[in-house]
């Protein structure tokens, strides 16, 4: 199975791009959404979080105590690294299982992850897409979407690799600047990925 990873900074619009791929029939694994789900479903992960951050990390009904976790990892890189070291492997396991379940049905799959490069999960895919957008557009999008200040958005952006750093690592690019057509860019990459996936299945 040919696997494509897709990422982009906050406000880049990578989810919008993924929706276009889904219209084309390509399934998307949303790593960040799955991470939230397995933090209350994956027994191994739950036990690890309780051991590392205390039993109060979960309420009696099994729901995650987000406030407790945030109070520990917010602005504390060492503690955040501990959390990521628990969550990322669990997401990797979920991705592997998901791939097995759909591998025979589609030519290729897409893995969407905000921290594709930071978590090194790009090593689990065959090629990568980076969605980019001008800083001001990204700021405007997130401020409007989340109802937060530009300063708060910038603080969140500072916790991720910059586009300049990601550009050095990515294989393909989609510019989401409200001037270039997203659909045309996705269709072009879709054609590339289909051809690659077909060639990989041909006898050598």
C-alpha cells in the first residue's frame, strides 16, 4: 500500500485539502483526531498516562481530565515530551491497524498529522505533502475559527517547526493562499500518486 503523509502549520488549511482527497475516494487517517480517541480507549496508553501524570489524569467515568494534563504539560517541554512519547506510539499502532483494514480497497492512503515531521511519523509513509499559506492568512483563519488572539495563535505556532524547516523535509507542496486552486493542485498530485501506486504493483 502506497502511503502519503500530509501536514501543514496551524491555519494552513490541511484539513480542507484532505477533504478534497476524500471526495476523490482516498481515505484519510486523521492522526490528531485518533489521538484524542485512543487516549480514552487504548488501555496501554491509559495506563501509561496514569503512571506518568497521576491517576487524576482520568475522571471516574473514564474521560480524560484535560485540565489536569494541560496544567502539567503547558509551557513545560520536558513534560510535553513525556506525553508525546506515550501518545505517538499508540497513534502509530492505530495507523498500522487502519492500513491493514483498508489496504485492499484503495490505491493509496493519506495520513494527516500536524506533527508529521516533529513526531517522525513521516518515516512511516512513502512520500509527504506540505500545505503552506502566508502567515497573515493563517493567523486570520485561526483567529476567526477559534476566537483567540493573534498572539495566542503565534504562541501555538512557535511550538511547531516553521514552514521553512518543513519545506526542507517535504516531497510535495500545496499552496493554500486563496489565489491558487486547491482542487487543481490536489488533482495533479492525485494523478502522480495513482501512477506511482500502479507502478509499484507491476511485476519488476
